[in-house]
C-alpha cells in the first residue's frame, strides 16, 4: 500500500491558477500510474488526469484539456497538477490516486488502489 498526501488546494477567482501536489510514500513510486480525480457536492467522483509509469504518458478529461497539466518527480516521489484558467465548474475536492497494476493511465476510479485524503479547490466567479 502507498500513502498519498495532497496539498495546494484553496480559493481562487475564475481565470486564476493553482498547483496541487501529492507526496507518495514507498520506494516503488515509479511503478505506479498516478491519477487525479475530483468530486463536487452531489456528484460522482470523476477522472481529471493521469500519468504513466516510467515514460510519463498522460491522459486528460476533455473538460480540462489545455488547462491542466499533470507531471511527476521521481526523485521526490511527487505528482503535481497545474491548473490554469480555472472555472467555477472546477470547484471540487481533488484526490490523488495510485494504480498499482496498470501499464498505461486509466480513467476509472475503481481501478485505482490507493487514495489520498483530498484537498478542496474552490473557484469563485
């Protein structure tokens, strides 16, 4: 099991930017596909972005393409989500997750094995 701790959430005006970070424990970080998901009140948890294992292939939800960028730092065991041009619809709790089995990024929440506690992102209009 890998421990995940998110940080970087907060309140921002529409059009602004935030950078989320997720610190992962364990020496096998490079073997996991890492993803970001979000959940707004009354809605299901939805895929945002994911990044592959060693080659860093990425996948994004259509709603965030061109605005969000996922990256990972193997030396620091962290994965980040740079969020630009934020919209009120981006308001949600954002979760970092690890997929221990996948070879390429997957989008289904049930395919991820380990989850962080979440960090709140609020975008005001």
